[in-house]
C-alpha cells in the first residue's frame, strides 16, 4: 500500500477552499483521481494512508451534503411560515382598499419589515414583538373598551353603490365635513327694470327675493355578524364579500329614498314633492310640474313630446329620461304621426338608448305605469337634485363585544332633496 507524507493543515486548507468555493464536482473528481494528485502532495512530512485520506474526504462530503439539505429544509419551512403570516395579515386587512393616515401606515410598514427580517433570521421572539407593535399602531381603544379599530373610508363600497343605483351618478353631490345639514340660497326671481325717458323721474324697482335650500343628513347603517372560524377556514374573502353586499344594499336603500323618501330619518325623494300642471312662472317653488298622459293606464307619444317641451332651454342640455325597464319596453314601441319610432336603440354595446334626442336611464326605483302614478321623469338632475354626504362611508370591525362572532359595522350620513324645481318634469298617468 502506498503511503505519502501530507501535512494535515495543507489538506484541511485545500478541502475548505473547495467547500467554500462550492466546487463539489471538483472535489468528487479529486477523490476519484487521488492517485494522479499524489505528485502534487509530495511535500508531506507525515505518513498517511491514501485510503484514510479518501475515507475522510468522503465522510466530510457526506456531512456537508447533510448540512446543506438540513438548511434547505429550514429555509423552506421559514418561507412557508412567512407565507402563512402574510395570508393572515391580508385577512386582517379586510379584503378591501382601505386608506390609513400616511404616518401610521409608514410606522406599520417599518414594524412589519423588521418583523419579517427577524423571522427570516430565526429570532421568533423578536419577530412577534415587531408584529405586536405594528398591530398596536393600527388600532386604538375607546373609553368603554368596545370598538378597537379606527374607522377607515372605503372606496370599494362607493363604487358598488354607483353600479347598483344609477340615479346617484346623475345628481349633484356635495361633501360636508361639519354640521348636520347643507344650506344654500336659491335665486328664484328677477330684479325689476323699466324703460324711462331722459327727464323722467326714476322710481324704485322690485328687489328679487331669495329662498333657502336646506338638506339635513341622516344616518344609514348595517351590522352583520360572522364567526371567526368562518373567516379563518373559508377559502374566499368573506369580509370582502360582505362589504360588497353592504355596499349594494346601501346603494339600493339610498336610491329608494332619493326617489320616494319622505324626509323623516331619510332623504326626501323628488317623487315625494307636490306636483301641479301649471308652468314655471305660476307654480309655487318646490312644486314640480307634471304633464298628464291623456290616457288611463298608458303613455302616449304626445304626452312625451309635451313633457319635453315644458322644460326651459337652459336645462335641456344634460337632461335625461328616467323610467324602469317595464315602462321602457312600452315606450320603445311608440311611434309619431308619421309612423316613426320615438325611441332609438344604441348602435353598440354600452351606447345608451335615446328618446326624442335625450339619453334614457333605466332606473328600477321608478314606479310602474298605472293610473295616477308618475312612471317617467325628464330632468337635468345635476341641476335639480342635490345629494349631501358627510365623511363618506365608514367601516368598523368589532371582534370583542360578541365573541366568537365578529360584527361588521358600516355606516354613513347622507341627505337629499330637490334644490331646483324647474329642472325636473314628471309624466302623470291619467286616472
């Protein structure tokens, strides 16, 4: 058996260099062709068996392989844990787009970043500390220890409301940040003027009178409850789904009030105002003008033409027809004296239908056609009806007062009313 003199320090240094550099294939080649490497190692001064060298290198190689596999498994476990933490944090984010104060958001992000770094470094205690700090910065306690989450404005709910209630997008919307009502002076009269001669005495003329439009805000709320287990085990975003459902219901409830609300604990709808068949010059303010259809339980072409003609020219730009889909189906079949349809369908998907040159908006809150009802409205609603909102829609989560249930409390303050009775006209079915 061949024996060579090899300094152990030289062998260990060479082996460490190979491992650090990651040249494991080169190391295997060195083991396989060890006999060819002997001339390079003749500087040895201690006898060592070649088989011992090969066995030591093989054992070290196996140990390194085991360590690499062990740390690979540790890294995979940490990554899975981080993914689980992120998933839970996303659940706590309620599945929606919520805007926080910039300062609080920056502090939260810093703490979450430090927590993730500590988790990757294997320091679980320090990671938990940072996660708790991040949570503490995003919640607060009221005097009674009830709701601990600060209200956040929800843009998602506003979007769903606009889709569910098209009337909301047709009106003027005013945002207020203080007070419980919106007030605005209304100029309904003209100043007096007269023609005079050169030497004729000048007399006082009439001074216009102002009216005051006042629109109080009312509160609309919803508070469904779900279990914590459902949130944790569901494969869907349960809270996001509830937010969408609440937004849809808010939109429908608001739209119903904007049409027929009586103004008691809710907005006043434009169909709740008194109506008269008299013109703008003689009709009292806050009273809407109606045109009689001329036929019981039916709508006639002449009634629609007359209804459009009653609106002043300055209001016609931007005016739309409002009716439900049942009424729209009947109106779309009407023809004029020359057998031409009054209704023109949109030529492409998304293009609105047109009636007598004005856009038709299908609104399911409008009443059906029946004797004495008001199934059709023609108006410039952005000039005639005002919606008042205070601070938008707010969303609170209460996981404490009804364990194991979690209460989702959504609320908003909103009002509505007619601010210009000349800009909205109604069709009334004969009795």
